[in-house]
C-alpha cells in the first residue's frame, strides 16, 4: 500500500516547512537566519495533532528522494559489493572500485539526503512532545522520529564512519561547534534512539497508515546494530523477541518471489520498506509534494537491453554459489530465478509454478539475446510480470512503484543464526533459524553449520538487498574479498585505486573545508 505517500500529496505545507532540514553542514549563520515572510515558521507550526502527523510524514520523505533510495543510494551499497561488476567508469560507480573522491556529487547527494532525514527527525523529536494531543499517538510519532534518525545514522556510520552527531533542530545549536564523533559514540546514539523507538512505536498501524515504522522495525534495526558491533547476546535477544511475537506476528511468505513485487508489498515478512508509487511525476533530487515518488534504481540492476543506464553484470561466483547445491527435488534453488537472469534451460517446480529464467516481455535468455552469451544479469526488483513493462523504466526517472524492502523476517532469522553461532556454535537454535529460511525454498536442512554456511545463505537470500557490502565490511573482509580480486570489478577499473581506509566513502570536501580544522577527511583520501 502507498498510504503514506498518498497522504503526503495532501500535506504540501508540512513538507515545505520541514524541507528547511539540514542539507549540508556548510551553511553560514547569515543564510540560516534569513526569514521567508511567505513561509510557515516553527513557531507557527507544531500546534496540533495534524501538524505532528505532517511532521512525521515529512521526515520519511527524504527516503523517496532520487538522491537516496529511489536511486543514488545503490551506488553506495550494492554497487560496492562482490556480486555486482558495474560497467564503465563514472562518478556514480567510482566508490565501487575505490576511486571515489571527496568532491563527488554522486556520494555527496546521498550524504545530504541522509542528513536531511536526520534534521527532520530532530524537528519531530524536539517539537512533538510539546503538542497537546492524544498521548499515545504523540509517543508513536516521537518514536518515528527516533527511528528515522537512528536509521539514517546507521547508514551514515556504515558508509562514512566519521560523522557528526546532531540531535537538535538547526535553530538550537551553533553550526560552528559541530564536530565529528567517534564511531563508538555514534553507535551509542543509534542504540539509544532505537531503544526509544522500539518502546514508543506501536506493533502495527491502521490500514490508512500502513508503511509507517513499527516496534518490530525498530527492534530489527536495533538487533542489526548490535550484530554489526559484535554484541552477539544483545543482538540475539532483540531478534528472539521478534521471532517470539513480542512486536506482532512476522512470518516467511510461502513464495520467496512475493517479497519483490508491487502486488505483495507490506506483507507478513516485511519489517520495514520504503514506500514507493509509480505516480508519473519527475523531479531530480526532490522529495516534496508533486515530485516523483517512484523508483529509478531498477535500470542500474536490469539486464543489458532493458536499461537506459550503463548497468552491470553479475560476477560468476555468485551464480555458481546458487548452483552448488540442489533442492530436495534435485532442482535449482528457486531464489536464483528471482535474483538472476542467466542462459540456462533448467527449471524448478515451486509453489505451483514452473520457474525458468525469464525477464521483461516474458522473454527467455535466447529470446532476449539471440546471439547467445554467458553473462549473468540482475532480475530482482524488476517486477516484470506484474507491471508488464517492456523496459525497466519506461515512465521516466520515477517509473517504478515497487516498494524497496529494507528488512525482512528472513534476514532476522539469518542474523539470529549468526548471533547464536558466535555465542554457542552450531547449536539447535542456530540450525532451526537458518533451516526455516532454507525450508521455504525447498533446500535440505543443515545438520550442522559453519560461519561460511551462514555467509553463503545470506548471499542466496539477500543479494541486491543492500546488505552484502556491509556484511563484508563488518566481517573485515573487504580487502580479502574485493581488493585482492580485481576481476570482480573488471568492467570498470579493477581495484588498483584502493588505499587503506577506502572501505569507507570520502567525507564531502565542502563540508571538510567549511568545518576546518574541526573536521578531518577519512583515511585514504
């Protein structure tokens, strides 16, 4: 459902007010202190329940900015991993082969959109507690603010590492005193915010507001934050509460593919997803009313001939990993057909269907490429059966309405298995969790597991879901896995540009310059 975005169309004033949020930390006091006599001010806004809801909706909207999840974020996540071999060299793809620069617009835009989300969340957290309104809804909305702030900081920390902690509206602090925080301090802020969010958010919203953050979403991201820090017991506890139904009922969908189509959005497996609509609107970089709220990243994953961008191909090892074992019926893992488009005639019977490699126009590989080929292409998120599109983006920059799933229950199960494995080895609890994920796709249950089994299962389950690069990063395997295997980036420039520290993205140079000497550039740049 697209309820939040449909409501956003009706709240132009609220979004306009909240767009004052932090875009960059390099503005002068004079610029920030100017007053537009035609605009609503914070002192005249934040008066009632309607304003509180508008403020919350405004805090979500940076997620649908083309600089964030509707497109450019993919270059700071999936395009950096060992599955994607991005074509060509460009400012967009540069961080994927360790050649990003501090003056790159492509990564600055993502940084900017994330901090815009932080700023708007700060406004909600600061102002909503003072509104005379239903106290339960008030707490829920403040909980949304905590969730959105923590979620953005989670992304900022894992991509840029050395970031400032800002927890007040821009009117409440001196920009000249903002400093970068130690990563441990940022992690502590993320944990605190998510604990608050978990305790203040509802387990579910009414149908009208489906898609807003819930206690389960906050608990899931909190568990993930613990896992990323190696806090295994704390991570396990959060995931266990989700699995036991503390925050509502989550379960695996019977059909794996149902998690990646517009038809089955906000389903029982989804803890949090970015709400998108194919509204036909354009708008480069905009997230306000009348701007496109659909997705533009599909062309960056789509097969050759079905994209208007440079695109990419899949590295052979990832395909081979899927084919290294068979289902209980001696067929290919059904996840492979949802994830990849490859030149193979094999089929798998699954959930009442016979799966084969197909893409847009219901075309087989040989129909799409009569001259043949061995390249493997992306297929997840294309939703080609449901939308009927001939191209991955035939409606302009904002053509697709398929929600982007950020956290699924299957990921919770796999993260639980990882936490439990690190605590107690190949225990029954770890086996039960990972085997639930495997049983859904007819794979034989493990009788014992290694950490490599968990890593491999994450690739099969979560490829193209913004997880793989950050898994390698938190496992301290970026150099071993990517830098030392330049063929994984052979379609661009290899990995020769790597310097120690370039596992993280360069802090935007204009922020470094305007905040000198209080800020320093990341190592390696």
